[in-house]
């Protein structure tokens, strides 16, 4: 089975990595990695270098982000549709594996539909009402033929949308597979890479635009004000190429002019998950705080509505985009008693072995030819 997998940047390679490595090595599969978007732009981190380090050589490298700091997403989506469509025509895979909810992922799903390539979708059925990603995720679900979801509640939502229950499988969140890696960066490597001492408490800051939420300037200004108030070592990862990211990026770069703060374009999976394991708290609005952090028992202050509707566990403290509220929540998150209360809880999104389930399901699956879906069920 020829399986094409699309990665568009650091935000999804950490999710896809474990599955791609198993597909590459398992007899009966031919892995075709399509790398596009932020993967091909050095200013968003050396993502292609991370793929090469893992022994993955993409069969396509597609550039559509452009040079603009805030490139219009409708132009990016149009370019992605064309380039991915061309790649599918060249390689003719038996299926295309997509993860999540980004605009270029939706463009890829449309390209695959028009190219008559069946779609496998990871992380469907979730809710993030504060961003247009939510609508895109559900649109991809309706175009997909095989649904690999992270939680039983997400499976129920996909089925409620009219999808065939036989096509829906709960596999857990594959990003959690990184927690079990034996090569995660330790403190010394992280300090050398970042160029600062990781003196506790260490807070990882990851904040992206909430495309249907508050103004990005309002949210990030409140986050930075909290950094000024709460004494800690702050490691900041800069935002992806979403609408509003330029304002966040500019403010964060200015805010790290401080001896205990450092901004990184991208840490790479080894360093990112190593830092998650070492950190004392996480601050911002990244899905990582709600998906990967619970398995590590890492306290998270989730700011604003970007993740509104997503499943929450005991490690998450929500705060509106207000400096006083965020400061209070971060202070609570850094209290020793709060972290101690998270010990041994595990995660509702899996055990870190999702890739094995995914590949087993793919091995037993017969991609539909032609890719016709069953009629929508009527309750």
C-alpha cells in the first residue's frame, strides 16, 4: 500500500513522526512523505533537517508560505491545493494521511478528493471553537474515508456527523508517542542550544493567533505582562504562519530582551518534548498543553478561546486574555501542591503507543476504489 503523508511544519511532524517511522519499516507499505508550507521555510525552523535526521526523505518539497510575515491564507491555500494536487497526480498513492485542521490541510483534502485519492484523517471529531480550524477539521472529516481519533468522545462526534461507525477507530493521540522516546534532550543540551541557564521555575510559552477569538495583540500583551510579573525562566516558541502571527511574533521577540528569557523559532521534537518533561509550567494557547502535557503531569495555563471546546484534564487552568487573571493562574500552576496533585494521573488521550494501533488498522484496511463513501446515516 502506497501511503502519502502530508506534513506542513513543526506543528504536525511531532504528531506524524512515530507513524511514519513504523510505515517506513513495516513490510507491505511504501511511505511517501509530502513536505510543504512551513516545512520548506527556514524561518519556521529546520523542519526538513529533522525529517532527514529521522531517515525520512520527502518525495515532494512544496513552497507556498511565501516571504510575507502574514501571507494571506487564501493565497497559501490556493497554492497548496495546486501543488498537492500535482504531487498526488505524480505519485498516485493508495491513500493520503492527514492530521488535524489547518487551512493547508483542508486544501490537501480537497486536492485528494478531486484526485480520487482516499483520505485517512487523524484527530477528527475534536472541538476548538475559538479558531476557524474547527470548521476546517469537520470539513476534512466529511471528505475522509478512515477516521483515526484520539478519544471515544471524538469518535461519537464523528459518527454523529454521519460517518460510518466501521470507519472510526480510537487510537489515542500519536503526539504522545514522543514521551516514550529514549533520545529526548536533557537539561545540558537544552541549555547549550538555547544559550541560557534553565533555572527553575521554567515556563514554556507557546502562543498562536486565535483566528475567531480576541485580537492577537490583546492576548499576547496580557501574556507578556504576566511574564513581567511572575519571576521565572521563560522559553518562548514563536508562532506559526497563521493570520495575526506577525503581531505576536514582533511582541514576543521584543519581550525576550531579558537574561532569563529566550525565543526559539523551533526546538525540534527531541528538544521540545525534552523541555516539556523538564518544564514547571506551560503558558499560552497551544493544543500541546491539552494533548501532550497531561501525560507528563505538566501544569498548563491556557489563555483565551483558541482551544475552547477541546477536552480538558486536571493539568489545565483556563484564563481569559487578562494580565491579572493569567498571573493568578500561572502562580497557581507553579505552586508545588498543584503539580504534585497531577502525579500518576496519565492521560485520557492515550498511552503513547498510538502509532502501533494506526499502522495495524492501516494494514487491515482496504482503501475504497473508487473512493465512494457510504450514504450519510439518518438517525
